[in-house]
C-alpha cells in the first residue's frame, strides 16, 4: 500500500469491507447479549459484549424466526455468521446466521477459569470478621425483589435498633454489574454502613452472572466495609461469594448472620429471667417440703404420742404406788393382828379363863408375894366367873 | 447501650447468686424481685429500639451527598 495514496471515504470503506468480509467469513463469536432490540419487521438487532469490548450484531427475520429461544439481555450466546461492513454508517457488524445459548457447562467452565485467575491475584484472600452487632447495614440489591423483603423482614424481626439502607441495583442483565459496583463504591465513599450485603434471589446460571463479573469481584475486594455475598440459593454460586468476607447461602441467611448477636441478647435475658424464676421456685419448693415434713398434723400426732406415753407412765406409777401401799397396809395389819393376839393372850380375863385367879387386898392392890399380906387379912379373889372373899389362915 | 450492658451483667449475676443453695429464702426473694424487674426493663428497652429502613435516592454515580427516603415495603 502506497503511503501517499489518498482514498475517498467510499474507497477506503470498500477496502475495509473487503478485508473484513473476506477474512471474517463464517466465524463464531461468544458473548453476552445487550441492548437487544427486535424490529417490527422481525429482524433482531443487539450488541454482543464481554468485559472489554462490544460488537454490533444483527439477525434477519428469516433466521431469527428459526430460533428455538427468545434472546434477551444478559444472555450468553454463541453466534455464527459473517462480518459485514455497513458502508453508509462506517460501522461493522456480524450478520448472524445462527445463534445458540451458551451452554451452562461452558459458562461454568468460563467461571472456573476466571475464578482460578482471580484467586491467583489474591482477590479471594481478604476475609475480615463481620461486625458482631452492626447497627447499620447496606443492602445492595433490587428494591423490588424478594431478596430485599426477606432481608428486611428477618433483620427487623430479629434485630433491635438496626438501620437498613437499601442501595438499589439492577441485579440481572448487562447493566447489573455496573450498578452493583457503583453502589459498593458509593457506600464506601460515604461510609454508609458497618456491613454491606450484596443480595439477589435465585435464578439461572446466566441470571447470576453479573455477580461473577470481574469488576464486581474487584470492587468487593477493594471494599473497606466488610461484605457479605448472598446470591441465589444454597446451591448457586457467584464469584462474589469468594471475594466477599462472608458468603451467605441465601439473602435470608445473610440477614440472620448479621442479627445473630442481638437475637441472642433477647434470648439471654429470657434465659436469665427463667433461671431466676426456677431458682426461687426450687427454694420455695424445698422450704415447702421441709414445712410439710413438720406439718401441724404431724406435730399433733407426735404430741399425742408423747401424751400417751406420759399417761402410760402415770398409770404404771400409780399402780406401783397403789400396790406398794396395799402391801404396806397388809403388813401393818399383820403386825396389828400379831400384837392383838399377844395382847389378847396377856389379857387378865383370858388368864382367868385358864383357871388362874387374881388376889388383891381390901384396897384392891394385887398381892404378888406372901409378904404383901398378913394373917387374918381379908383378901379378894377374882375368878373368871364371880368373886370370893377369903381370910388368910397361914403364911407359908 | 452502656447502661444496658451493666444491667444485663447484674441480671446474669443475680441468676448465678440465686442458684446457690446457701442463699436464704428471704434474700432469694429480694434477688428475685430485683432480677425480674431488671429483665422486664431490659426487654422493654430492647423493644423500644426502633428499626429504620431507608432507600438511597441519590444517584450513586454522582458526587452528591447521599439522601435517603423511607423504604416502603
């Protein structure tokens, strides 16, 4: 090519057209659909893009009508066709003859490759502790989705005095990654929260792709504020999960993770309260047990037993006294009888009964010896029956 | 929350003391009264902490200071 050659616009365009169309004939391109605009004639116009570049694409109605799926923004596709230059506008585009959905397997392989690369860059190494009881949470998600509702419901129910700031983001399609990045950056710039939750409800592998975009991973990695990635369901994964400080299996789980502490507080108070109630109850029950063991009934029974015992002692003692007394009386009576017998035996009357007589002088004085009287004296003789008067005739 | 933490600590203390078998019933019932009123106060304090849910209305691409409005569920 001669450097000094001067082209007309149409000439150079023609040359470019030839170069491109000859060299890029029947090629295949993989990329993400964006700016998808079907025309009324049935042709479909869209942009194919990846992280760093984009290319215009068109599929005319004769081919588009044969598609077995409806293309939409954010979808990863593989198109085959020819590059063509549209001279009037000076742009180039691919005219697609066929288009197929980029298989899930291939998407996963691509993600795996990206994951390895980002891991090597150390983007998954920053794991900080999530604040235990954050008072401000920023939630980057769709303001109209189920995820934001789940988070608000759970966090406000479990937490106390929590401040939730919803930072709206598009969570699907070509613009999603950009808005997520922008909100992470904004939250950091204005220090809007203690924790950022990046959330999205479940969806297809393609739906979740924005959260695996390199720009999102980078922004999470650079975030000063600790982040929780809560994308899709338990089984889903996005590279944001690896970059964030913590991965939550679901948006609801993320809300639970950041409110755990305050929830515990309520539980703790309840527990202490219950313990105090239980302790006092135990003490009262113990006291009652002791009281019951010495109940009035029991006391009365014991008292009666005691009384009965005393009564018995009294009875026994009385009997003892009585019998002793009786014995004493008996023995006295015996003694008395004995004495009586002796007295009786010695009674003069009884002596007289045996034929003895009592002799006394005239004055009644008993004569016990012959010297007590004299001859001629008159003596009285007392017999058992009757009396005699006699004269002493001789003293022997 | 400083006062709250202090009260919570006292509540915990009471629940430990009252568990002790050596505590006289009379003292226990005084501790009980104190503990229950503490717990109720703390629960009320927690109930009164209001949650706030807002949504950012400023464009995050802009240099404006953030502005929020109530997020209406």
